[in-house]
């Protein structure tokens, strides 16, 4: 992932130093387990604890010759440890190191993603509470439907973000597994107790069955979950982009002092952060197919999954982390324009209250098909007419006046009841 979208906290989890550090943590945890089981002398484990280290440039130098990254790493570690290094990697296979270390990185990533998602929950809740009663038009097919409130719209975003926190909590448990099971995963040359103790030291759970690797359904779950959360952010961002359009302008991204929107048009104030979120969500979704295809490997293992994973896990983790922070900033600095919401809702003389007029006419005894036809004609005669007014057309309709008096008509255009009916929504959140 390019530096432009890499925040320091997540970037530190996925750089080369962090990768090799996690490999070393796994190797030392296995040695600690063997020491507890009496397989390593105290003076040797002290040497391993004290001297075990690595040098990235030296690892890469060795890898050029041996063409194997784990062997290059182990060779370099033993250059530091000396004779006690003979206990490192005993009974293990490369995937014991790679997959268990990867789980450590994935677990750490989920912890950061949870933190950012909770921050987003909090700022959404604050904005929702602020605008519970800010009336705006609801739209379906991008066409005006009926009044809602901006708080109600945000309530849907908050509920989805809450579910994303639940997904991350579940994912953290799913991905926090390790293996020290040796070649083919049969424990033929290592005691299962080594795996149990090492995983306990690392804060992981031993995989139920590892076929020399940890099965990639867990990792596909990771990528799919991140892509799903990214799609949630894309939904929010796309709505903000639509509501910021010049002909709508009900909300607008914060525009900082000195910011410029166009090299050619000085008036431009563009929703660039929301557009950025929408674009990056495509990166996340693009990896889903590769993650699913990694589930199918030959026999007990192959390494066709390895190359894509070197890009996929850092890219997806770093990208979603950035997107969550970006969406938090967008919501925190969002400008909301209730006067424009009111203007848009009342276009063509309150035509969006047609259903309330229809229902009241039916309640008063008019046949529904007749009522629908009358209300539709009054609405359509106001639609796209300069100065057209649905409420005036309704008041002037002789058949409507046979059923509804002035006060009853005015009640049809009252939104207070709509807002009070949302109280149970706030209680759920």
C-alpha cells in the first residue's frame, strides 16, 4: 500500500521489521514451550532470550542464495544466538512460523480496526442525536418520497456500524489461531503441548486441525469482512456525495481554510474525501475473489496463496484503517443545511405529502382507487410546473373538499407525528 493511505499505527504492523519480529516471537515462544517441557536447558533458553535477533538486510542477502525466506531468517537468527540456536525451529515447519506470525499481525490489525470503528460509532451517534428532528426528504429511486429526518438517516448508518463492530469482534476470535504442528500438521516430530504452550504465550488458540497450514477459509473470512465494512463506508460516502450535489446541497464536507477545489474553477467545493472512500472500497472488494480462491489448495498445502497474501493482507488492513479514519473525519466536520432540506422537501407545494392525503380521504370514506386518481392528478399538475402547488390543487379540488375540511387538510401536512413515531428507533440504538 502506498504511503498516501498508510496511517502510522497500521503501517507499523505490516512493515518488514514487524513481520520478522512476529516470526521471531513465534520461534521464541516455541523454545519457551520446549523449555517448560524439559527439552531445553536453562542456560540455553537464557541465551536464546538474550541474543535472538535479526537484520533485515542480512536476511535478504542470504535469501538471494537459498531462495527461501524462512531459511534465510533462521540462518540470520542463528548468527546472533550461536550454539543455543540448535533448539530453534526444532520439529517445526515453515508454515508454523509464517501462519502463526500472520495471525499475530491480523489480530493486531483487527484491534486497530475496532478502535477506529468505535470512534466512528461515537461520532455518528452524536450527529444523529443532534439531528433527530431535522426534517428532510426521503428518496427512493433518487426521487422524492416522503419526509424523514436526517437523524433517522444517520440511525441507519449507526446501526450498520454497530454491526461492523460485532463483525470485527467475531473476526478477532476467528483469526486468533496458531499452529506448531510440523510437516503435514501431524505432530510427528513435535509434542502438541509445544503448540498449546506457545499459543498461550502468544495470546492465540491452537488451530483445531492444521494441514501444515492454517486453512484459508479463516483468511478469506478476514478479507470478506473487511470488504463488507468498506462497502458500508462506501454507502455512507455515496450518500454524502449525492446530498452535496449543487442542486441538492443538504450536507457538505468540511472545507478548510486555504483548501482549493479546482485548478480551473475557483468556486468548486468537492466531496473529495467521500469520493476517496468510495474509490478505496473498490480496492477491498477486488481482493475478495483472490481470498476465496486461496481456500482451494493442493493436498495438505501448496504456496499458490503466498504471493497474493503478501499484498492482500497489508493492503486491505491498511486501506480499511485509513477509510475508517477518513469517514470519522468526514462525519465530524460535516456541514448540515436544514434550510436547504426544508426547501427541497417543500418543492411543488408539499407534493411529498400525497400519501397522507390519500389515506385521510380513504378514512373519510372515499373509494381508494378514486382517491388515488384525484391525488395523483393534483400532484402531477404541480410537478415540474413553475410555481406549481400540490396543496393549492388539493384545496381547490371539489371532490376532496367533500371529505376533508381546512383543519383536516392542514393535518395532512404535519410532520410532527412522523418524528414522534421514531422514538422507538432511538431507544434501539
